[in-house]
C-alpha cells in the first residue's frame, strides 16, 4: 500500500519545480503523486502531463475543467486516491514545495508510528524552527486569524492553515463526502468535521500538530489582498454554517455542484462515495 500526495495546482506553469518532482518519484516507490489542475488559465496542465508521462505508474493528473478553488481540488484528489484501492494514507502539499518532501515524510512517519493517530499536520507556529520564514505583516495577520480559528474550533491547534497534512485513507468519507463551504479555508472545516464525527475528547487523541523544520513563504501567492482581508468574514461564515444552519437541518454546501474532471492515470471504476 502506498501514500498518495495531492498537489493542487492553479496557474503553476512557471513555478513548478519539475526536476524536484521527477527526482522524488524516481527514487521513491512507496508514494503516488496526484496533481490536480484547478482550471488553470496557463499551460499548467501540459507541464503536469509531462511529469505524468515520465512515470505513469507513480503519477496521476486530474484536470478540473473550471477553477473551483483549493478546497475542491484537494477533495477531488482525495476521493480519487481513496477509490484506487492501493493507497493507505493520503496527504497534500503546496505546489511551490514551501513544505518539502523531507518534512512531509516526517509527518507520515509520525502517523505510521502512532496507530491511534488519524491525522498529522505540519505547523509553522508550534515550536517554530529557524527554517520557518514569514514576513512580518503576514505574521501579525496570522495571529488575528489564529484567534478566530480558536473561537470556531475550540481545539488547541496553533496552525490550521499549513498546506502540509497527511491522514489515513479511512478518513476520506468523514472529511470529503460533502463539498466544502469555503474555497480556501477548508482546513478549518476538516477539523470541524472530525470533531463532529469523533467528539472533542476523542479527536484530541487522533490528531497531532508537528513542527516543520522548513517552510518558506513564496511571494507569488494565489491569495490576493482582497481575499486575505475577507478571511475573518469567511471564517465567521463557516462558524455560522456549521453551528447555526446545520442545527436547523439546512446546509448551503449541498448547493455547490460537483466539478467536471478528466483523469490521466490508472483507471478507476468510481469516485469515492
């Protein structure tokens, strides 16, 4: 059984470190890379097909025909990997490799070592090392977001938004059965879904926040200034959707349609339910 790594991509043609991905798949036999092209407007899909053609057995490419956001891209990738039948653990990292493969491998080792854990996720805040680089303004804004996230989750998590997480494949129906309410802040929704499914006392034994050795903020962020300023509102919207609307048996998430995708890789009979 392998570990599947989802790499969501949007307009990454010039940023993808092709050689780094090729070197990784050439030397690692226990991983399967799943690139998800999220309706890119550049030639990202061609670059991903090039990587996939270099090693078709270790790489899949999912082409989402219309941009749907990182949440949808990760969800599509997770459901695909779960449906393959040869994947025991699933994770995701950012396409710019701000968290590298060495740190991801560390997260996976922790997950496999402790059988009680269901998810291990990287942290740029918890016992941050000297290898964590963030600009000052971003750090201040992150503190505000952290307070809002704690209000919503009521869980002792330092960094929900780190783009490196790995979990057991059995969690896919819990985390990804339904669409996410947010396009970008879906990490918060993942923890909310786990908390609702297992309960607060149990979830604390099933998740582990692991400090990263290295993480570098890339200047060419896909999250613009307007999007960043809307984060507090979006977080409060998530809280309202999960705590108020769901208690009234009303869920606006269901109105979100499933994206149209094309898969390049090992054929599967159906997406995970």
